[in-house]
C-alpha cells in the first residue's frame, strides 16, 4: 500500500473510513485528511497520526482522493480541486446522489471517477458500500476502491444506473430497521415489559436473525416458516402484518426513497 490517499471531509463517515483503512494496514504516513476546523484537524492528527492538509494540497499530493463531503458541498469542493487534479489521479465520491458525470465534467478529461454509496454501519465495520465505475474508471480502479472500503464492511459492484435503487435499499436501509425496532419496543411496553427489557429482547432478536440470514444461506421465507407453527402465535402476528399491508408499505417506501435519490441526482433538491 504505497499510494497516498486523501480523505476530504472527515465527518463520521470519513473518519470511520480513515480508521478502517489504518486497521486494515494502511500507514498513517500515506494518509492525508482535510477538514474545515483547525481543532478537528489536530484531533485527527493526534488520534490517527495522519497529516491534515488543505483541499488544494491534498489534490496535488494524493494519488487517490476520497470526496466524503455532503452533496450540497460537492460543487464548491470541486472548484477548489479542479486546478490541481491531473487525469492520472483516482477520484472516489462518497456523496449521496451525485452522479459520476457531475464530477467528470469538472475535472481534466479522462480522470477516473468511482461512485460509492456507504451506509452508516461503516462506523462499526459492518457497512455495505455499493460501488459504481464512471466513464474512465477501470477494473483496477474498482479493485482499489474495494480495498479501501473493504476495511469497514462489505462491498458490492453495481452499474451506476442501479445506484438510486441501492441507495433506497442499502444506504437508507438501516433507518428502516431502527424504525421497526422502535415500533416493536413500543409494542413490548404496551404488552407490559419495561422499556429496557423490550429493547434488549428486540435488538438481540434482530442480531440473531441477521446472522442466521447471513450464515445459513437459507431463503428468508424458509427461516420465517421455521418459526411459524400451525395455529401458533407467530402466524397470528404475520396475519395482522399482512392485513395492514406492511409488505406493500415497504415496497412503496423503497420506491419513494429511490425516486427521491433520482431527484437529488438531477439537482432538484
């Protein structure tokens, strides 16, 4: 790992990526960071041993630049970077909804750009980062991106045309599970359990179910049927979920998230 990588924008996601790279074996001496505040820069230097620099200096020195800023800040950041980025650099965008074409149009012709949609579980090294190549990115650029983001979870390559769907399903996905846990915890309280106990029961059930889905290789229908006895408690609950259209509501919710991602990508924020 001899390349120099710069993380531009070290908020929660940027810092999680930085710490994951170091745990995966990247040398702090090969990592640069940018941040708006001097105290934040010093905090990152002390915590990780990395060098804080300006955006322009990062563009001049780094072989790979990871743009981990908010979507609304991307245009201004590119204005700073464009005079200093040559076409032999790799630019990775982790900004939601920003297409690679938006970045490519502002950089030197032929600059490789890769788009990544991580989700918040990267903070605990259990993230999913969905990766798409821009017009000039090669298989080697995608592999390098996977090497970086693999330090904080799993990665998946998709065509960029599928990024809005992946954002709806994976990028926003953790929020749906938090919403479900919140509702089930409230139900547990209604049934007479203290909040702390209801929370612990639901969280462990969620963790156990997720691990079984991941490790068993079984279809979720088969795993659900294994819990659903004839005329039992589970089938009674499933009947109520179906009666209230929970499955249809989830499909509609994901479609709405996908459509909103498309709106943001088109600049209709």
